[in-house]
C-alpha cells in the first residue's frame, strides 16, 4: 500500500489547458493566448507544445 504525501504532484496532470498560438516569434518560438484571449507573457518553444 502506498501513501501519497499531501501536496504531492505525482498524480497531477502533465499538460495544462488549451491554448492558441497568437504569434510566431522566431525559429520554433511562439506566444500563446488562452481560449478566452488572455495573453500568456512567456515565450514557448515548439518542443514544449503538443497538438490538442
């Protein structure tokens, strides 16, 4: 029997939400927005993105 410690993220989802690509910033770099058009202030590399 295993016990999961309080606050453990072992069972947390790996990927978060659905996002739209709002701007292509360079070689494999993207700016994202949420579905409700709220801009995410971080640049993301294509390696970190997955199709949904």
